[in-house]
């Protein structure tokens, strides 16, 4: 619950500060800003509800994990 | 979008030194010793060779395009769409690094000082300060940071000197008890994690006044050498105190400082290391978030270069919470095993592609 309250305060503070400025901008600026806020919202859900949904670390672990582990195992001394 | 801020060569070199030395001087030695054992200092020296190569590459491109940052000359060399493709992992790894740097503050506070306080309190407060500092601009950041970093270097040197009473030089030998492989493993980690990040400075070089280019090159190489010397000193100091178990201590310099007790007068100096750890992570976090912000700003041609700072800080804060939610053991494996390879692909590969493209273009023009 406390996590949710903290996040609501953070989102409110950011939006109150940024939205008046965003009105001056259009197109790409609003698009990138919205994209970042959607990513943050997705992460917020994972954070608040302690979910195990994928994010960047999951993707990169899947892509580089095997090769990186093989490299390290090759260089490790038993 | 075009920024009017300017830096002197010495200010940028100072920022460069702070960025590559920053938190690494306190957090890297133990992990490095864990991999390379007594040969850890050899890994540092080997990484220097790679670091010099990368820096030479960054400066070669800067010489070709002195008024442009990495994103801008990438567009000129390989086109808009390839730049976009190369920028995706480049941005993702920056997100990951910025989150990890500030997460270290939280991990340190909750393991060494305030164990009952939730880690998000430290991470959140640090990110608020970091975001506000980034908003103040690169000129102010560079002027403020030099003094803070000098205090950190001073405190670290004080600890290294005071701890010398407990040094046991015999711990330094044998240098290669298990052959050269552990040294290569240490190099994989040390070169992969902090040294490849120097490529990010290709985003800040255009801020330097054009008259000071020669001074800039010398200064950056000097900063790289001094960084490696400091890391090697701290690593050797840690080995001489703890010997083979040094690799198992998460914040080794903090542990080194704890051993200092001279005539019951000089003791509890680990507070200096606590201060240094928080400050260095803050400094590095600010530079990291600043570069992440301008990378996105230039990639999407956004006019207002401050509008994304708060959302980016929020994304990084939440990412740091996701990283720690999987446990510190998972994270150490992630940072030491996966990140070096990920950083090589995300930072070094684009740099190599751009260098090849610049050389090919030069050859084409000369015919």
C-alpha cells in the first residue's frame, strides 16, 4: 500500500510539473514522453504487486546469458 | 535542442575522471579480486590497453566531427535508420547502468548502515537529487563535481595510508596461483563493466570549446592512466589487508577502513568511506543520467532538453527496484557475468562500426 501511495505522489508531482510545458510541444516530444511514462507505469505495476513480469534485464539475460556464462566458465579455473 | 552550454577541456577531463573512477574505486576491487585473485592488478593494467584503444577511437571520431556528438555523426556516417537500430541497445544499457549505480547506494545503506529501512527510500531520494542536479546543466555539474571528487580521493588516500599499518605484503604472492586465466577473467569483467562506458563521453565532447582540442586529448588519456593507477593501488591495498578472502567482501574499501585503529585515537574512519561511496555513486549517477537524457534528446530531435529528465529518473528508479527484487546474489551474477558482454555489444560494437564507416568514407573521398 505504501509503495502505491509513494508512486501516486511521484506521478502527480512529475505530471503537475511537466504537463503545462508539454502543451507547448507536440509530435515527437509528446510521443517520447508518453512512451517513457507507459514504461514507468508497467514497471510500477511490477514493483507494487511484486510480479515477475519481464523487463530489460530478463530480455538481456535471455539473449546474452548463455554466451556470457560459457565465456566465464571457459576462463574459470576449476 | 542545440545546447549553448560550454565546458573547458579541464572541466570535461575532470568529469571523465569522475565518471570512470567514480563508484568503481570502491565497489570494483572486491569483485575484481574475486575473479582474478592476486593477479587483479594485472587485470587492471590489461584493461588499460583496451581503454586506450577505445579512447583513441572516440577521439578519432571527435577529430572528424568536432561539433557533433555520437548520435549526430552516426546519422551522417551510417544513416538515420541504422543509427536508430544501434541506439536501442545503447539506450537500454545506459538505463541499466544508471539504475545500477544508484541502486548501489541503497544496497550499501541497507547492508552496512540502516538495515530496517526499505531500500526504495534511499533509491528514491537519491534519484530525486540526481534528477534535480541533471536539470541544473552540465556547466554547473562540472564545476561542483571536481571539489566533491577531490574530497573522495583525499579520503581514499588517507584510508590507504592509515591502513598500511595492517598490510601484509606476503598476501600479494603468488601473483598467478592458478595461471593466467583468472587474470583474463578479471580483465573481461573490469574492461567490460566500467571501461567500455568511456564511449559515452562521445556524447559530451562537443560541449568543449573548440580551441582546447589538443589539451582535451592529452587530458583524457591522463585521466584514464590516473584512474587505472588509483584502481590498482586500492586493489593492492585490499589484497594486502584481507588476502584471498578480499573477493568475498561487497564493499572492500569500507571493510579496509574498518580495520584502522591507531592508538585508540584514529578509529571508525569507515565513515569516510561511507561518505565516499554515496558521493561517488551520486556523481556517476548524475553524469550517467545526463548522458542518457541527451542521447534520447538527440536521437528524437527533441527541442526541450530538460523535459525527459523526470520521467527518465522515474524509469531508472523503478528499474533499480526490479533489479534488486531478484536478490543481491542474482544481481552480482548479472553485473559480473552478463553486463560485460552486453556492454561490449551495446557500446563497443557501434563505435567500431562508426570508425570503419568513417575510414571508408575518408578513403572514398581521397579517390
